[in-house]
């Protein structure tokens, strides 16, 4: 386990998230030399390595330092990046290098983004399979909707990430073009299924939108998010009044979230940790419009993020172990770009402990 703060590692040990005997390496993610040294030491002790990068928030980062170092050292890689600019740069700058070095890598994995993008791809495939002529099927729209009770047991990290996103224009696709709009606007009420019900959601930036839109024919595409308790949604809306430079200050927002941790944890105990996702896919099949709704909900965001991230990582690990039947080839990929076999393997893993699973 590697990280920026030993305190976080020790908390994970106390909470029995990682065994006490697990080796720990502390280094600064922004320091390329420290990253390279740490990875070299790790690979020297165990040549069968796979790196899973979950050290958010990713907002405000502009250089995929860790991914670049992994590709240089031929270490397969998975991250949970929820910042489009960084994910786009990772793929644009490093895909060919990863191919040349025979390194498979997936960026923007996890539950959302990640599994949610697979849900969109699966919805499109299912609607196409129902057509007598798949060539006539055009994807018209993909709408992502997400709900998390409290912080989903993720604590201050998800709160600081949300503050950062409130300073980020929301990428949408309308009529085949990218259109950036104001965050936390255009409220909708969405039915997330049994045990969750209908919840209000607002526009919030999500890399699933550009990755799926650009991969699936540039349909109209948007993403929304909402939380419980209801007043928190209006708190987020009010936070937009703060200067954007302050909201986008990662250190300031993380410090504020850590300061607020006692009340954050108290609210989490009151409202639970449910995570729910809904993806609506609409296609035009030779003039006939068809819609597919896919929904997944878990009782605990933190657990389902871990489960989904592990599923992506295992898919990469299996591809390295059995190269003749690899489902993830060398290169840098968004989840939506994975083939149908990898997609269904990961969606099957995401079913574990789900109380809503409509795929």
C-alpha cells in the first residue's frame, strides 16, 4: 500500500481494511522522482505487480505522473479518475506508449465513473441486438443519474471532490457537440428503484459523459447527482456562490472537509450509505424510438466502489496472466471501450450485494 499520509494507512489498519502486516510506502504523488523510486523498489521485490490508483481527489491534476511511471516500468494500471481533462490527457499522451510497452491500463474505472459507463454500453448493445438491422440503429441519448446517501461512508474525500466539481463546468453533449453548462442546475426527479425511490438530482460533471458520447456515436448525453439529507443538496447549490478559485483549491477544500468530518460522520450514521445508479439509453431504430433503463443500487457506496474497482483490476490481472485470452489489451482505455466479455465480467461482479440489479 502506498499513500501520501501514514495516518490514512494506520486508520485503514485499525478498521481492518488492510492487514497489519501489509508493507506501506509513503511518497508524494506530485513528485515524479519519488513516484519512480517507490515503484522501482516495489517492482524489485515483486515482479508481478499491478497498481490501483485511488488517491483522489483527481480534480485540478493535469499530469498522469503515476500512469506514466507504470508504463515506463511495465506495470499494469487501473485508476478511479473522475476528472475528464486528466483522463483525456492520460489516453492521448500515453496510449501508444502503453501499447509499445505491452502494458494494459484502464482509467476512470470504479463504480461511477466506471461500471456506469459499462451500463451505458450494455444498454446500447441490448437495444441493437433487438433490431433486425443493427446498422440502422442510432443512439439518440444517454442519461446518467446517481444518488448517494450522505457520503456513502467515504467521508471527507467525497465531500471535497464534490466541492471541486461545483467549480467545474459540466460537460454535456447536445446534437453531436460538446456543450459546457453551469453545475448543479437543471434539477430532475429520478426513480432509482425499490428501496431508494425517487430522488432529486442536478447536473454535475462526470467523465462518463465524454467517454461514452465519443465512443458511442455522440448521442445527447448528461449526468446528474443528488444526495441525502435533502438540505445537503441546497448546501452544495449555495457553495457555488463562493469564488471559483477557492472551490477549485484542492488543499483548501480538503482542509474544510476534514474540519467538518465530525458532522459528516454523524449525518452518515443518520442517513446510511446507499449508492444508486440509473442509466437511460434511447436509440432510433429505423424511425422507431426505443429506450432501455438500467439500474444498480448497493447499501454502501464505499464497499461497492471497492468491489467495482477490484473487478476492473482483476480483469487487467487476468489479461496479463493469460495473454492468449486477454480481455484487456495493451493500451490506455476508458471503461466504455472494453469489449463485451470484459464488460459482462465486471457487471457480474458489480451484482454482488446489490439490492437493485436491473441490467
